[in-house]
């Protein structure tokens, strides 16, 4: 093996570390990924029929207020001026999200000022004032009042967890977003946009370096391939971004995740929703939301098919071992288990666990890039520069 560093996982954590190692330490880097493509969950591909860029593992919107991350990502891609906005179909009507003064006035057929709306919501939330929230329903009512909670949050959250909200713990929410102005911009970050040539082109440029070599379709735990765990750990520094419990062969038990199933629907029309994301918060629609990918890139209209569009409906459920792990369930039991796995990590010479799967955490892209840059500075560069 001629590598100075092996990176397991070609997601944004692994790619950032590989790029930094090659550039700053002149290291020869081998990246492996079990999937047939780079990019991890941020991977996207073009749909020939419609000209839509499909985000294969769910909608990905880039946003950050972190100057270092923004400067770093702009080395590999420019960004469109896309601004994320979401709509919600409730009881046969479309409302803007996050819940804002426009949503409130449409919902109550009113023309409240910010102050009046705030007073109304406070009064409605007062229904359960001073009562200990027994479940999600109680907590939701205490936060935004019964009418808005039941319309926009109750069944949506129930569908996300595949559980009756009366049986969900109050602790899964601390706040529900409500704005008392007409701002329906989803993110509040300083920078926001989508990579001009798509996610995959961005990430390919990150590793466009002769010192970086990528092998796809390879499992780190498959001993029939050369860069496997038994063969390399202890011999070369390893960055591991797969599931931490899998690394230890689930010795202490499994960390729980939720996954999302996607149902594809194609329409013989140029634009089905008029927006990229439509939420469905009502109980009688089984999916949580629908993504119309073409509408993420209105600047590409000329290249898109004017008569066809593609939509993915999302269904949330608990993940089994063979499903894609998307969102950590993160109960106290999970958090305790993860801490136990972290203790085992200390016994692994030269292996650095990173990324969302390696640290059992939900990260947005800018957060995972930031954590990779920091891990590189503090822990990886010193190993390579020896
Ligand atoms: P990631 O999962 O991307 O990469 C890990 C890689 O390791 C994978 O490619 C996997 O195949 C590989 N691997 C695992 N086991 C292996 C093994 N045994 N052998 C070899 N390879 C192995 N963020 C954001 O900023 N805006 C957004 O809108 C969204 N939207 C969004 C939607 C959904 C549904 C999800 C689940 C996530 C988002 N995100 C997001 C978060 C974003 O996806 C996330 O920040 C990055 O993908 C994390 O990159 P990582 O490198 O940590 O993991």
C-alpha cells in the first residue's frame, strides 16, 4: 500500500479531509466508499427526461454563516442565488412556512398586526399553562396554541416518527418556529445557494488531485479487498466516516436511526407545484412532503424539459440495519450507548472517527465541513506532518 492516509467514506467529511491532506501535507490519500459514487448523502444526478438535478438522498440546500466554510466551498464551486422557501398544503389550502404572519392571517382569516398575532398565540398557548406536558400534543399546544399546532405540526411530526403524537414524548421538541412578520425565508444564514454545476461536480473538484485515489463499491469490512479494517488499522492513519457501531461489529448494541423512503411520481406538465418543497401536515396524506427538483434550479429553465417534471414524495420510518441511516433517533439510551462506543475508540490506534455516522449526530453540510477542517487542523495534520 502506497497511501499515507486512508479515508473510509467519500462524503463531505471524508472529501474535505482528503483534500486538505493532499494539499497541506502532500499526502497520498486512498478513499474508499461502499456506494458506487462519491459525495455521500449530498450526491446528486441529472434526470435526463426532465433536466432536473435529483438529490438522491433527499433535498440538500447549502447555507452557512461560517466565513471559513464559505470561503473553502467557493474554491470548488460557485453558488446560485437560490433562496429556500417551503409551502404547506393543509385542509385543501396552501400556506407559507415557517409559520409566519402570512400563515397566521391566512389561517385565521384575519389582518393581525405582529403584536396582535403574538397576543393571540400567547392566549391560545395559555390553554395548558402551568401543566406538565405529558406528551408531544401538550408541548405543542403550550408552544404555539392548539389551532396552529394541530394544523401544521401535530400530524407532520407524527408521520415523521410513525407514532401517534399522543404517544410521543414531549422532549422531542423544545420550540416550534413561528415568526411575527411576513419573512418566509427558511434559513437565516448569511450565505445560501445551490452549487451552480450541481453537487457532484462540486465534490469531484475537491478531489481533483493526482495524490488522491478513489475506489468505489468497496466495503471497509470486506476482507477480500485490500483496504479493509483488519489489513490496515494500525499500519496507516485511517479516517472512518461509516457508522460507529458497525466499526465495532455492534459489540455494545445498535444505535437507532430514522430513514426516509422516496416514492417517485412523474407528471406530464412542466411545473406541478410551482415551488421546490410542499409539506403535507395532514393525517390523511401518508407522506410528509414532496420535492419537485426542477424548481431548485430555475436558472436552468432553458435546459429543462418544459413539458415534464419529477417529484419525490417522502415517507419517514425507523431504520433497520440494512436501511440508509438518516436522522439519529437520539434517545438518552442512544446517547449513553454512543458514549460507550467513544470509549472503545480510544483503543483504536490511528483511527479518527468523523462525520455524521462516525459520531452519531445530525450535521448540516456546512457543519460537517467545518468539523472536518477542524479535525484536520487539530488531529490529522499532526499525524501526517511527522
Ligand atoms: P455521508 O453519509 O455523506 O458520507 C459517509 C460515507 O461513508 C457514505 O458515502 C457511505 O457510503 C460511506 N460508508 C459507510 N460505511 C462504509 C463502509 N463500510 N465502507 C466504505 N464506505 C462506507 N445538509 C444541509 O446542509 N442542507 C440540507 O438541506 C440537508 N438535507 C438533508 C436531507 C436528508 C434527508 C439528510 C439525511 C441529510 C441532509 N443534510 C443536509 C445533511 C448532509 O447530508 C450531511 O451533512 C452530509 O452528508 C454529511 O456528510 P458525511 O461525510 O458526514 O456523511
